[in-house]
């Protein structure tokens, strides 16, 4: 399963070896063949995609090249507004909704020439890491259909790995881009907080919500990220050399609770980066143990505020696990929310300090391989841990602090499930982080 | 007076009840003189105990009359709490407002005049306690809406569910109450005791009081335990030194 990259598609398109219609039809054929199994898409826009593809081909023929995303078949998480189409958020609560406008990011993608093949499945209202609680049923992991693709942007990650789209747009409030990217073996980027517009995206927790790309490679993630910014076409990504890269591993807490095979894959990756000449040192995030309580109080209180009316008026329209988490959020005191904000600032300074002398933090993305669908807990060594808590453990910090973070594949378990490492960089330096990620990706290939 | 529990027992219980105040006692005398359909002080005390025990902040009452039961309920509310009470009769509603003011609850009692059937579609939940003491023929038709207005763990309390014992075959030789209402209450009793969202117990106090708790709070319990542990950890964390730098 090696999906075509945007880079490769672009080369072949411009060499006239492949048309946009060909590529779009290939994605639609994969959807036709496998979506019943994987449930990655909640809406397939075949006719509209073919129309856009023909138009993109006409433009290329007429010499109008919109840049690297021209004609690229993409999927979009169904949390993002597209004019005239329901934004379901994978919830029955949203029944009857029709978006009046394109979200700015959708408008940016259209201008960049992307072809939208459909909207992808997600954990209801993005409030979960497994994609199991969805009004459309769970999306499934293309590597093993009995397993979760991760979440909440599970359909987005699955759509890339299964060849149904070349790239996707996801959202990330506690890891919802990086977790499914890790579970499915693709690349997922959470940019710096606030960089990419979240307007027209159903909020989960506004102060933690990020929008970003999932893609088959770091270079592709870079291209989609720049398209989402809506500015000028991206300059080609310059890979930083691995030699001399200063990487910091936050060992305590972040490496305390890891599946053995995930740990091995991570340590092997660090070994290869060292062999390539990277300096890898340990650092400490002193308040790491406070991350989960800080995150819980901020995320659930903000989510409960957004959902207050619908939880009162139509509680039974939510899946039970999501409804219960939202109700839990209503029991958070304002004083604890404020305490959590103080904790968040402390954590932000600690991540800033850890990055002061390093190009990036490097840590695993997910402590476990993709979990079985239906599992509430998972064994890590001899201890039984709740799936949701474990899945959020290594990603949620950077939602709290706003630092850009990217997940890239770094090997497999013995039964073929992807493992991933995560790199986090300085705030507002997302391009620099992408450069580091490209260097690491090349070294690990 | 009671027709179900022996009079001597009821007199004994009434003698023990010291929760009433001069306003309530005066209203009870007025009620008896005018033959108004008021609850008894023992039921009033039960209402106040139940509402207090679950920390009620929002209470809904169907059937205000002159505000007697409402004052028992409002006495359980914190100063920022609210009793919403619905009365069909304009004149009784006016008297109820006066009585709430006399009892010092003008700021937390909202008397709505109108048909409960229509008005409960307009009020929004969730309520911690709902006291159903309105038209008996509407007990069953209003049930599902009232359950929807109740928070999980909240109480639906219903008066007159034994209807003078007349809905129990063979208990009374001579019927004095409206038989159609009796049949409506009997149907309601079946419904609340079998309702999937309710857990119900009936107390044969005075005319019979059904107390039903809305299920659902149990499933939230483990979540709240998790939250409590996280909140404890958050409060134990030493952010202050760092934050003050």
C-alpha cells in the first residue's frame, strides 16, 4: 500500500502521462471498491469531483496551472463547511444542516485547484480518538479492518492509505490529525495554533482546535499546509541536513508508557537519526504529569459550552460516549478552568525552553499500535490502560501550547501495524519544522 | 385528612412536623376554609426534604393553586434557584404570587398562567425536581415531556396517586372521587412504574405520593469519578510559583 504522492502526481500530470480525470477516477474507483469495508467517506461527491477534474484538465491544456495542488484529488473531514452540503460532524444532532458558505480553507483549496472527492468519517464532533462513535458507524483501519484508524480524523487518514484521495484536511484538538496519521501510517501536520483558519469548521474546543493536512509524505503535507494558509504558492521545501540536527527527546512521562514494539521502532528511528549525524539529547518537561488534567479541564469545558443547548434539547441524538463526555464537561468549575489556563502557560514556557537549544522535540506519536475496534482498554506491558487516555497522551501537549507538531511513519510492528514518531518545533516556525521532518523522513526511509 | 393511613397515625406525624411556618399555616387554614386542593403539611415536608436532598436549583410545578406546595418547594432552593409553577386559573395565580411574596420567595418563584399542556412545551429544562399536582387527566399525556425536562438523577414527584384508595379494587365501598380521574391515575401509576427512564417508589402518605428518579446519572458516575481525580491532580499541581514569575 504505497499511495501516489502529490509530487509524483504533479510530475506525471505536467508530463501529460496522467490526467486529472484519470487520477480522480482512480480514487473514485478505490472508494467504490473499498468504502463499504473501510467506511472512510460519509459522502462521496463523484459527479462534482469528475466535473472539477475535467475543468482542471481544461485549465492545464489551456496553460493555466494553479500550482502544486492543481487537480489533486483530496478528501475533507466532515467537520468542515462546504457550501450547499451538510456538515454532519458524524452526528445525528446535525440532521438537516446545510452549510451556507465554504469555509475559508475550502475556498483556498478550490483556488489552488484541488478536486474534492468527498467528506470523510470522524469521531462524532471530533470528540474521541478511535472513530468508533460516529452516526455513520466506525471508520476502519486499512491495515487491519478489525482495528481503529485512529481519530478523530480517522476517515481522512484511511482515505489516503487506501488510495481514495492523495491528501486530506483534518482537525486536531488533542491529536486528531496526528493520531490517525500514526495509526494508519501516513503523515499528519498540526500547524502552529491560529495559523490556518478554523472558521467554518465545527468547533470542539476553540482554544485548542487546529486545522491541518494529512498526506502521504512530508513534502505533500507542506504543499497542502501552504494551500490551507491561502497565501502564495509554497516554495519548495528545503530539507535541513540530518547531520547537525539538534533533537531533544522528552523521556520522562512521554517514554514511560509505551508498547514494546512501538518503543523499539522509536529507538530504532532515533538510532538511525544519530547515525545520520543528528545530535539527540534528553530534555525534561517538568510539568508533563499535569498535561492530562490541564487538557481535560480546558477541552471538556470548552466543548460543553459549545454543546450546551443541544445536550439539553436532544441528548439522545448524541452517541452515548460523546454525550457523557460533554455532560462531564458541565461539571467543571470555572476556577478549575482558570487553574488549567495557568498550567497551560507553564507548559508553554517549558516547551519553549526545551526548544531553545534544539531544532525539534522528538517523541512517539501514539504509545500503542492502532487499537482493536470496541476495546475500552489496552494492555501496555503488565498494566491495563484506558484506550482514550493512552491515545491522547503524547499529542495533547502541543494543542495546549500551540507548537506545531507533525507525525511521520517510523516502522511497523511484527504484525504490520504502523508506528510513528512526532516532531514538535518552535511556534510560528512550521516551515522550519517541516524542513526537519523532511530530513528525518529521508533518513528513515 | 388521610383516608389511607389511619387518622391517629397521621395526627401523630403532623404533631412531629415542625417545618411549617406562619405563612404556610395561615395558607393551610385558608385552604381548609375554602376547600382548596392543597397538599398537607406532611407532603409539603416530604417535598422540601426531597428537593433539599438533591440540591435542587430548578424546580417545575404543575398546579400552583395558591402557592402552598410551591412555598414548601421554594424553601429548598438556594437564593439563585428558581421555581417555575404553572396554574390554569388567573385568580389563583394572583393569590399565589402574593403568597410567594409574603413568604419571601418573590425572587425565586415564577407563576405562569395557562394550560400546562401548552406551557410545558415552552419551558426549557433541565429541572432538578418536577412536582406534578395538576389535572389528573393530564398525568399520562404530559409524562414523557416532563421526563424529558428532568435532568438525569432528578425527581418527578406526583401527588394523589392513590386517589383516596378508590383506584384499589375493594378498598372503598363508596366512591367519592371522579372515577375517570381515578382511571387516569391508575394508568399513570402503571406507566411511571414501568417507564424505562424512571425508577419509582410510592409512599402511601396522605393521598399517595409517587417519587420517581430519572435514570441515567449512573452512567455518568464513572466519568465524574475520572473528572474528580483529574481535578484533584490539577489542584495539587504547583503552577503558582511558575506562573507568578
